[in-house]
C-alpha cells in the first residue's frame, strides 16, 4: 500500500481471533536468586534491578531516569521515555514495593544509576545477561540452587505483590502504563481464590463487580 502496488490491505480481513495467543504461566523469580544476581552486579546495575523490583517500571524507563525525574517531596517519579510514548507519573511507595531507601540515596542531578563510566547504560539487558551467566555457572559449580529469571520478571513480581496486598487493579494498570486493564488481568492467575475474590470486589459500584 505504501508503494502504491495495491489499494487495500488483505490482511485486515483475516479473522485474528481464531489464533490463540500462547502465554507462559507467570511465575515470580526466586528472591534468593534475585539477591545473588544483585550481589554480582556493578553498583549501577544492582540499583536498577532494585528499582525495577520495587516500582515495577520497565527496564528502559529505569535506565533513562535522571535526578530531575524524581520528586522527593511527593515521593513520585516522572517517566518520560515509556513504551507507549506517553509520559506518566508513578508513586515510589505502593502496595507492590517501596523504593524510598534507594531513591533517597540516589543523586539529585544527572543519571540516577550510571555505569562505571558515569554514563547511562546503553544496553542494560546485555550487561544483565553477562552477570546472569556468571552467577548461573558459579551456582552450578558449587551445587547451589538457582533459578534463572528475566529482567521483566521483576515487573511481574511487583504486580503480583500489589494484588496480593489488596491493591486496586485499576491503579496498578495505570501505574504499569498498560493501555487497558485487560492486560493487567494476566496477573490474576497468580492469586489464590481468596485473594482473587478480594481484588475482584475492589472499586465496585453498588455491589456489582466491575473488573
């Protein structure tokens, strides 16, 4: 269509609802494994992982943070580089975590969590992968229990903690930057029956479940 070869897109008429999207079960990372990886990371990378764990933000959102993005008086973080290109403001103390200790110690200007050269990480995922492989090899050699996890799994763990603590799923959806609460509902599968019942009744009107 862009080149003018056809006037309509035949793919739009295909019924995509017949294709089931496969999702692996969401399993929070083992806390001990997370702690081992943090301990093996350089200070800046360890701080980024800690921030992701306590706030649920995305990797690129944390790496690009500067002191100007942090409002210490209101305990809020202004995220400018987001997946949806829509800036949003999040609290750093929530049902899912508390980043107070980390952010109070962070610099008030410049990059919050720089690499060893004082610059923002250009490829945090690659640096993280190298650390992960080293930790896995060490644990295997010493017969230490360790479960591999992705950086994004810290975000999943945050969301699950939020809901298990009784936090509102709509607030969680906004906090995570989801465009629809339907995306946030994937975390409901990690709750017990009692926890699910509590979450489903948060924010209802006249006793009618709105989730």
